[in-house]
C-alpha cells in the first residue's frame, strides 16, 4: 500500500532523487522490490518540496500513475530542493477522492504521508473522531483513512507536540482502536524527518552533514542503507538519526537508542 520517501541534504533536483536511481520511487510505482502488500502503486502520486527562504512547501499531485505524467518529468528535470517528501499511491479504496487523497498532505510547514491501511475503516476509528474539533473534521482534504490519520497527527502538532511525538502517539492510538492496521507514517517540516515503521518496510540512509533519506525501501544498492525494525519511531535531521521502540503508551518514548549514522558506516565497494 504505497511507497514514500523523504530527503534532507544539499540541493538536489527532484529527478535525481526520484527518477534517476535504478530502483527509485518512479520505478517503485510499478516494480517495488520490498512491498509486502499490493504490487502496483498507480492510484496517484505527489511530491512536496521546499524552496530556499520559504518554509511553506510547494506540492504537485495527480490522480494517475507517475509514469503517465509528462509534466512531472519536465518538473523533475529542472526543480531543485534541499528537502522533499514524495509518495506513490496504492489506494485502500480505489478512486477515493482522487487527487485530494494523494500524499503528501500539507499544512503550514508540514508534509505528511501514510504507507499502509487502517483495518475496519471507517468504523474502527469513529470513536477517535470525537477527540477532534468539528472544524478540523469538516476541513479534511479527503475521506480516506490516510487523511483522517493526518488529521490526528496535525491536531497534535498544532497543540505543540514535536513531530516524532505526534507520530508516535497517533500510531499507538490508531493501533489500539484498529488492531492489525499498518501505520508507516512519514512527516517533515523541511528541517527534520519523523517516521514510523509499523507493519511495513522502512529504511534510511544517513551521511551526517551531507544527506539523509528515509524511504519505504532503498532506491539503490548503496551499503549505507539500514532497515528500521518494526514498531519503531525514527527521527532524523541533517546530523543524526534516532530510533525509538514503540511498544505501548507507557514506554513508547522511553530509552531512545541513538543510532549515529557515522558509527554504522561500511566501506563502499
């Protein structure tokens, strides 16, 4: 159910990050290597990126497959950024809300994506709707499970939670209400990345001070890629990556395991 990627680093063209890699997100739309659920991600795609000096990201989203959009090919060839979040979609409910249901979702400086599915949607999460102000429910961009999960995350962000805390608490809340859900969430504000591995694959590649990539699967065979264990929160900036086990509401943010990527580098071959 979907593939996504976030990037922080020096200025790179969109195409260099998404199209050029042998197994990049572009190719993952029809030939993912590690996707556990679904085989083709052709129900829409989106890219959000940050321009220098502007904290509010731009977005480009479409309902069809990424390979069928020649305008995106032109865009990716010339637009450069130091931070982005992109996704290709395999819809939980085919055709639901079209372009509005394609990640990344956005609000202020934030970009968000959900790789997975909520079991029993929408009934399973109906009790959680009571915790959101009516105005936030009425302003949902789409009626799909991912858009509702984004509303839960955004509510916490607006209340002052850090990105990682907002993702962790949302995952645990949704998992309790809808056991068996797959909740790989990805969030960035252009300066940091937060992500969860919960039911599907998640990987990262970090070169401190140069770049960090967090993705559903590696887009090449660089030996620096590391897999994130299931039920884990990842938080990253341009200098470090932290992995924190997500177990239950009493210890989900306790005892973070510091994963300084410089300590885990292997020689290039």
